[in-house]
C-alpha cells in the first residue's frame, strides 16, 4: 500500500497534525501551509526524524507504564 492510499483518511489528518506540531517544536515553517516542496531536504528530514523519535519514545513510555501497572497489580495478589 502506498502512502497516498491510507486505510483510514483520519490517519492522514493525524499525520499532518503531527507534522505541524513537530515543525512548530523545531521552529520550522508548517509544512502543510508552506508546502514541503518549498522546504529544504534537511528541514523535511528533521521533521521526519523527530516524528519517528518522538513516536518511539511515546511507545516506550507507554510500554513501561503498562509493565509497571502489571507488576503493581501482580504484587498485590
């Protein structure tokens, strides 16, 4: 499946929102407003790399929190 045909259209909206949020955090012009064609490869790379890192950290934190909750629940038995 290519990027243009995502399973859920909401996914594209969420992805664009995340791109805009990351661009703001990095002080880069919003790619959905200015258009990615007007941005340098480096700027696009920063956004993509930051998105990947941010998502990985969020997932790691979520897993750690679930593991902690599981350990806590099992220690109460």
